[in-house]
């Protein structure tokens, strides 16, 4: 089973949303890190019948707590003011 559990979402403008505080990674040499995709518009199908529904995209974001620039429900509280 291939499930991403909120690693990223797609907003109502079909742009990639990354839950920043929940996603820590180092990119493999000579590749882009996941966070570098934030805000990029996904390639949309030519035929409207293959488009993802905005309702489905919203459901996914709500289900997994994917919010732009905010922590998802699975993260510990963010500590600020250090350093």
C-alpha cells in the first residue's frame, strides 16, 4: 500500500503545499528537496474529466492536516525564540 499520510497536499489553485514544520529532510545529492516544490503548480490533465475535484483536494488537506506554512496535527508544538 502506497500512502503518503500528509507529506504534501494540493491547494485550490493546484499548487503544492508542504507542511513545513512536519517535514524534515535532506535532499539526495543533485536532486531537489521536497520543500523546494512548495507553491509550484502541478501539471493538469488536458481533459477536464481527469481533473482532481477541489472537494477531494480539500478533504485530503483536512484529513491529514496539510496547511501551508503551518504544522500538521501529527507534529509536536513548534518551539520559537531559540538561537
